[in-house]
C-alpha cells in the first residue's frame, strides 16, 4: 500500500511539473506576441520610445527560454519520461527556441523603427504593417493551437506561411522598384528590407511550432514534409 501511495505521489508531482512547463511556455508565447504587436506598432508610427521598450524587453524572452529549457532538462534527467510525456517535453524545448527567435525578429523590426529616414518610405511601411498584422494573427492562432495541442488547426496554420511568403515577395518587388528608380534611396530601403525579412521569419517560426504540435499529438516528425504528405500522415 505504501508503494502504491508513493507511486501515486510521484505521478502527481510529475503531472504538476508537466503542467508547469506548459503554462510557462504559453506565458512566454504571450510575451512574444506582445513584443511583436508593439514592434509592428512602433514601425508603423516610427515610435522610437515604443521601439526601445521592445528592444529592452528582449532580455525577458531570453531569460524565459533559458529557465524553461533548464526545467525540461531537469525533468528528463529526473523522471526519464517515455512516450507522449517525452514528446511533450521535446516539443516544448523546440518551441521555446523558436519563440526566442521570434523575439529576436521583434528586436530587428523595432530597430528599424528607430531610423527616422524611413519617414520618406510610408508606402513601404504600410505594406510591412499589413504583413506584420498577418504574422501577428498567425502567431496568436499558433499559440492557441499549442494551448489546446490541436493538430488539425496546426496543419491548417502550416499552410498560412505560404501566404506570408507571397506578401514578402510582393514587398521585395516594391523595394527593387524603389531602388532602381532612385539609387539614393538604397540605404533607407535596406532598413525596410531587413524589417520585412524579420516579419517573414516569424511565419517560418510559427510553421515550425505547428510541426511540433503535430509531432506531439501524432508521434510523427513532419519536418521537411510537404503539406499533402503531412495531411496523409495526419489521417494515417
């Protein structure tokens, strides 16, 4: 009877630890989502004060990644989880790395907002703002799918990155036109280019997180897999 009680106690502790790291990764996601919203707002309005807040807040994202990663390592060493529990920890460990990189992208966008020369590039800034709002919606939906471990939604969101890529390609064409028409605009346009590239990378990171959700739920690694093959795997 004592052994049964001990096993139940240990199992309860383990469940609490898993719940804790799930809550912490969602809190990190919420912080990163706010960082992205503020970075896009800062770039749209060329708000230097807001941009600086985003830059200064990046250390919080980095700190959360380190602490959650350390906890994942501790749980693996102490609990030696198997099957779905191990997949959950691996998925969380990979997710926080991508969230941290989204945080880096937010800093890159915010730094572009500090360049007052961009006052002359309003049409380009509008294009990036639209793309940035799209990326923010994608991140929000991805985090929602992560909270629910919803593989079907994750699969649908995986396709969304292609739409974001097309928006990015459209902005690149605009940038090329500006540079050809006025070579003096090249330094300003390059700042816009790096900001657009940072937004595009947010979509890539969301796509990665969707793959981790599918990995956890289905037990299949779908990285480097076409959408059609992923769909087949989901049904298999």
